[in-house]
C-alpha cells in the first residue's frame, strides 16, 4: 500500500466540527428535552446564544442557522399559524443520533456487568450486497464492491480516497426473527422529584427503533405507552412522546402488548418494559380502580396474572426499573419470578446500554 503525506491543514483535518454540525447537535439535544417541540427548542437555543454567544467568531447567526435547517429539510413552517415544526427527516435524524449515542456508550463501557454464557449462530451471508448503514457488522464488508465504488467516484489518481457512501456489505439471511413490544411508562411520576426520566426512555425507544429497522429489518418493534390505560405509538410519534397526569396501569400495558404479539407471526416474542412507578390502577367492569398510595394487592395480583399468561404464551417480560424503592423492587421480583423473565435496575444514563445489550443477546439465544 502506498502512503501519501501532505502538509497539515487545520481547517481540513482539525477535530473541531463545523458550526452547523455543532449547533445541530445542540438543537437535537434540545428537541429531546422538549418532546419534539421545535418552537420551544428554538427559544431555548436563542436564549443560550444570548448568554454564551454560540456563534462567536463566525459570520453566521442563530437566525442563519434556523434558515439553513429549513433549507436542508429539517424544519417546515405551519401554513396556518406560521410556527415551525420538525420534519420526517428530522425525526429520522433524532432516531439515528439516539442509536449512535447508545452504541458509543456500549463501546465505552465494554460488555457491561450482565454477561451471558450463551453464544449465537451467525447469519448466513448472501451474494447480494447493499449500502453500508450504521451498526452493520464489518465482517460482512464487500471489499470488491466498496473499492469499485471508490474508484468510480474519485478515480485512480493521487486524490483516491474512501468515503462512507462507498462501503457495501453483503446481505444476510436471518435464521430467526424476533417480535418485540417496548412498553413505556407515561405516568406523572416519570417527571416527579426534579428528575427527568421520560427523556432517556424516549431516547432509548428511538434508538431501538432505528437499530431494528436498519440492522434487523425482519424483526418487528411495536411501542406501547401506558398510563391510566394503554395505547400503541407509531415510530414517527416517538420524538413527541410525553408524560401526562396519569396513574400507572401496568396490567393494561401488558395486555395490549400481549395482544400485539399474538398477531405477530414470530416464534420468538418478548416484552421490554421501562417503568419507574408501582402499578396504581386498573380497569374493572369499565370503571377505574385506583390506589396511588401503596402496592394494593388487588392491583398487583392483576399484573402478576398477566405475567403468568405471558409465560404460558412463551412471551418473556424484561423489566427495566429506574427506581430504587425496596417495595417496588420486591414487586418486580415477583413479576419476574411468575413470568420467568428478567429484571434490571438501571440508572438513567445506563438504560440504553442495558436494553440494547439485552435485545441483541436475547435475539442470539433464540437463534441457536
């Protein structure tokens, strides 16, 4: 291999991101905290610029950045009231950013503290190829196709180089598929006591959706939100997911998830449940029975019954508990025991690592 040395060019090779990319990263972070409210995120961005002069040393302003977002298709104006909203392109970018952030944490922390003795059977590589996407296994790289793309684009001269768009990978034939329902608690306790728990849960949901659609396209992911009742969430709705003045109807969430998985034509089925609160209500004869003050045996037993039904239908429940209350942990242990499932007591900043490792590992176990 020939090496070509050139003089260092700080503008071309420096580590500092272009101003647009830095501001865009900040804008996406603000969107996560505002549940996809572009108007509020832009207000916060303007306030930060006033206080910290984010565009110092540049001939661009925050208003120029906002106009650039519109030109690149990340923002659109509402014709009725003139407000701005994020587009489908921005929603996809949020999911991709969430995936990249969680995988960077996985690489940083290694394999985590919950390894398994099981090994998985690799996918069968096919002769057909496709464009490389984030998360693809590098062992499936099509070297010939990648180099051919590069030569067609940059030629064979001194300026030859590789770019991300050149990479090709071999398609694979999955030996098994996985149907997953992700349950997210939207009860009011997810934002109580000054701790934002819904933003990490929302980020994990976006990242998991992007992982499955990009790396495991034959798998399915459905999202169920639960509060006083339970309802399904489309992937496009994930950035806007927010808490409400709800109690916690865990039973309704499990029943809705079980119904979805019953319709899925997959042998391998699982439920991931992210929650921080105790079950505090359920619907009985069309009426809500609630008790927010303690682990009411009447409510708890209904949830445990659902855990047993899921076990009989070969549906594993994995609970990601983001609370440390001993009584609540005891309830989770009981649910895990009757379902023969799994439970993790995860910190907010580790939630994505726990969930992603468990998804990929459990998928491999079913593929043996």
